[in-house]
């Protein structure tokens, strides 16, 4: 019988964590290490803590030798992982928009905060200090994630001047939140 344990051990730190907090990689039959965050690729899978620093340590200290000989690692593996996580987070935001659970614009965000409909807020990293102060005052205890520039949010949402957005309370909110946090945690 298969055990349904959501924990895995980080190859670098040796610490056991919930696999949702880890990055999964696969060792292909060609002995190449590739990201497998959707857990769909064949080959031997292993996990590393969701941290740029720990991934860089894994590469610099050649931790992958634990997997055997002749391991191939792309010289830009950290950048590849960063781009995948960033794109998955932006795609999740876009999906929320398509599902109708993402609203944009300070006034709409403020209105929905007053109605207690907001799961969390997304604010552009380059938002003006006046708008930032207003949204923080309106948000009270609602979490605000500041991860992307206006340009990045505009591109993801096919909009212009996206400074403030809110994901409404819904089943989809958890998925979007998890993708955003995974991206944030990788870089913290």
C-alpha cells in the first residue's frame, strides 16, 4: 500500500518539509537535472528547499553528486527556476482575472475591502507612496503582496497601469496565493 505522506526531505539541508514548500527536480535518463514543479516528468525526482540561496548552495557545493556520477546542470539553473516560478505566479494572476475573481484599480479594491470580499491584495512594487498609504489604510489586516512592477502586472493582465489588484475570496484564491508565495519565498 502506498503511503500518502506529503513530506519530503531537502537534498541540501536534510530537513523534512511539506513537499508544497519544496522545489521538485528530476534527474533525466540523460543525467540532466531539470525543474519538475508539476511533478509530471519521468526519471528520479528529488526536492530542494524553495530558496534561491539553497539552490545556489546546492550547485556551488556540488550536492547533486549524491545522485550519482556525470550529472549535468545547466549553468543558468537558478535563473531558469526563477523564471518558471515568476511566470507561474503571473499566470495564476491572469487565471484569476479570467475566472472573474481578480479586480483592479484602487476604488474597486477599496469597495470590495469594505464588503469583506478580498482574500488578499497585489500591489505593484513601483506604486506611488500616496496610493500605497491609501491602500494600506483601507486594507487593515488584509495581506498585501508586493512582488511585481506595474509593467509586469500590465503584461500579465493585458491592462494598462495596474497598480492595485485584489483577489476575491474564492476557491481559486488559495491557488493564486500559493503561487505568489512560492515566487516570493524563492527570493527571500
